[in-house]
C-alpha cells in the first residue's frame, strides 16, 4: 500500500507549522503510522522542536531547500522512511521559499514513484501580507515566481490570518488568488484552523497535474537525484547566476546562540526594529527573571512571544532574509543582554 503524502507549502511565516501541529493532534487519535518531514533552511532546527511531543517520527532536513540544493537528500530520506517505517501518511512541510514544482520533481524519483500517493498540495497564504509580498519584490523575479507558484499549483488554499486583514484587503487577496489558481478551493482561517477531515480529504486537481507536467518538460518521473551541480555551486559561491536559478540562491540564513538570559523589553524592541530584508526570525530565548524558555516568531512587523516549558531546545535565534547585515544584527541583539 502506498504512503499518502501531504505537501504543506506557503511563504515564510504564513502558518504552515501551526497547521502541521493541528494535523498531528488530529492524527494522534487515529490508528495510523505518520511520519513528518520538515525542511529548515538554516543549520538549526526551530520548528521541529515543537513537534516532538506528538509522538510521531520527525525527519529533519536542515541547511538547504528541498526544492533545489538538498532535493536528493529529501529523496533518500523518503526512501529510508518508507523502507524502515512503512508509514500510512507522510506530512512534508517545506521551507517558505520552496517552489512546489521542484519539490514535486523530487518526489517523482523512480524508486519512490510507485510507493507514494500524492494526496495534495496545501498552500497557506498570509492574507495580511500577500498583496504586499506579491508586489514589493517585482525586481526579484525568483521570489515573485515562487510565491505565485505556491498558489498556482496548490490543490487547496488556506487564506490564513484573516483576522489581520481588512475586509477590502481580504476581498482583493481572494480575487488575486482566484486569478492565479481558479480551481483550488479557498478556506478562510485564523491560526490555520480548518476542519481536518476536509483537509485530509484533499485530492489532486487534474488541471494542475497537466500544468506541472508542462513545467517539467513533460517528464513526470525524475531520472536523477536533484542536487545542485558542482559548477552551479561554484557559480553560487562567486555570486554568479547558476544554470538553474532558484529563490534559494538569493535567500540567506544564519543562526545565533544566546550566551545567557536577555532583557525582555529590549529583545522585543530588537525584533520590531529588524530591517525589512530580514523576512523571518525565530527561535528560543530566556528572559531575565523567568525560568521557562520563550519561543519567539518574527515576520515583518508581526512578533509573537509565548512560553515554552520544555527546556530541551537550545537557546538560539535563526534569521532568514536577503542581503542581511549579519554583524549589525548580532551587535543589536547582544545589546539586549
């Protein structure tokens, strides 16, 4: 019996991990074997720490994007998971800058093709930021293309954070989403809250399958493991364009390990003052006078802080962006001690 695969995509901070947590809470009471595959672009895993308590195996793919530089690692990991666990369901959460077409290409390796059943691509859209993201980076063609492909090739669209968007904005967002993908059903959500039976019943849209086949030159099965070629890696290290341009080539990440507790007010101000080219910041920190760790999430001008009682995670911050001034960010961060 083939493993059912659900692919969760969407831009950074849209609510994919929140949705994944809700799916796992629902599936925990079912008598099924479930495996989670999580992709983080940096060397540190942040979101995966929050999934350990659900009791399902979590496969973490770090320091790369499964749509390009570590696509072959994803393929090999899935082969290992299927052989050793034989799961009923595999939930894959991509990094926020993954193009679903390239991920699908990685999932159609000949050794996987008959062992998995692609149930559907679920794309989470931040209603409060979609219009801005779709226009702010017009000069960054790879980013705009990726954001639109995450919508265009979805089988189900979650219009998330509707509570943060005005009625007029929400109407414009839905109109744009319907222009990009007129076939996928739209569901308004707050904190990615959707009926899980509806979500798990998602099915592929036949028109999207045809579009995707055209996008991969009518070759539905990948013939080689999709790692970046040595020449493309060399070009990337020199700042030159590669033969296969992708968003991951322009997105950078770095992590910072805290040396101790920080001042809560200063740290919150630090997060709000991060420049626009820092698209995402997340991690675990400890505040002066508090015993528990604090999980923090930053996306544009949105900052979320909440206690995390498990002291297992490392005190670390991860930053994702383009053209980041790493030294200044670290200097500003260290002023919070």
